[in-house]
């Protein structure tokens, strides 16, 4: 499976590879932002802790959805 994914990446054009890297970058940005909102106490957000955890969890779920869409794209 990993060989197939690497083969698929090598077949992509330069534009498609750039978009793949951009997709991975935004996946990481959303994941880190969600974790920061949840666990960084000194972050200047005026929210109750339950809303911080809910918003951070939502961002982490969204990053997971983006990652799954990125992995499943066969174009």
C-alpha cells in the first residue's frame, strides 16, 4: 500500500505535488491550532474551558477529515 502511494505521488505533475504539499501543510496547521486552543492556557482567548475544548476538538476533527480526503484522492 505504501509503495502504491509513493508510486502515485511520483506520477503526479508538479502542480499536483504542490497541492499535495499544501494540503499536508494545512492539515498540520489545523491540527496544531486545535491542540493549542485546547491545551495552551495562556492563549489570549476569552472562552470558558468547555468551549475551548469543544472548539479545539472541532478543529482536530476537521483536520482529520482534510487528511482523509487528501489520502483518498486518486486523481
